[in-house]
C-alpha cells in the first residue's frame, strides 16, 4: 500500500486513527491492495473467509442465490463502508454465507484474518465492527419484511424513486435487487412506462414522474 492509499484509507475509515499504532501498523503492512472490475466475484457462498476488505473506491453488492439461479441483493458496500458477511465469517471462524460481486470497479484494501483479529483488540475498532453489524441487521430485517409482505410494484417504485432520475441498470440487475425474475421486472417496467411514469431505453431507465411513483408506494 502506497502513501496516498494509506492516507485515503484513514480518511474513509477514521476509526483506524483511534487504533493503537502497535496494532495498526502490522495490520496495514501485511495488507494487499486489490483492484477488480465490474462483474468480478470477490467471494462466493461456502468459500472459506480469510480476509476483511476495506473499500477505497467503487461499489460491491452482497447477495444470496437460490438453487434455481434467482438472486436477492442483501446490501451494497461502498467506500468507507464495510461488509458484515466478511466480519461475521471472521468472527465465527466460518465460511461465507452469501456472495460478493463488484457492482462498480473497486479498489480494496484486504486485511488478513490474523490482522483483523488483532485490530479487534482495539475497543474503537470493536465498537465500529459491532455497530456496523447492528445497523446491517436492522436493514436486513427491513428487507425481509419488504420481500415477504410488500408487493413487487411498490418495491420497484421505491428503487426507482431512490436511485432516479436516471438509472443505468439492466432488468436482470433490478431482478437481482428485488429477489424476483427478469420477466416480472420487465412486465412491471413496461406497465410503469405505459402509465407515463418512466421512459425505457437500452440499458437505462429515466424517471419522468417521480410523484406518480410515490403514489404507487402509498397504494
């Protein structure tokens, strides 16, 4: 890791500034900087976990996949954030229970499992890790509630409102976000388009009636 990358790491993860140098320096000295392109798998379900990634740039998504190939995005990890699947595996000395894929080209600082364990000796880093797990669990509980009880049109409208007004995303990627199949997403998008709520293009969706989509959310 060069000087600029280290400075960026400490800027994005200020908790590391609170870690005793006797713990931090060995962890960073053994860390690897990895760059991966969109679509690459960072880890896969049931693989052993031996690194903890800090994200310097880009975005990755963590997802579950059914035996039939359907995907459900659990959460995204961007610069300054961290992955609870990785943390959970390292804390439990287990294997990955989900997969991680690059959504936007990423630059990662990979800290070894031994270094991660050493960092946990710092109260500040322990608090950061468990606070992260707590927040993610609340998000996952909300996701379970939405998938189980909320209609697909509302969930799709929520994504369009949240990520609009212009989304460069495929129907398959949206299906993965929502835990459904591409055909259902295409049918719903066409319905929104016919209602004048969105405009569909090749590989992109333009929100043209945000208030109309909000009404879908409320119905």
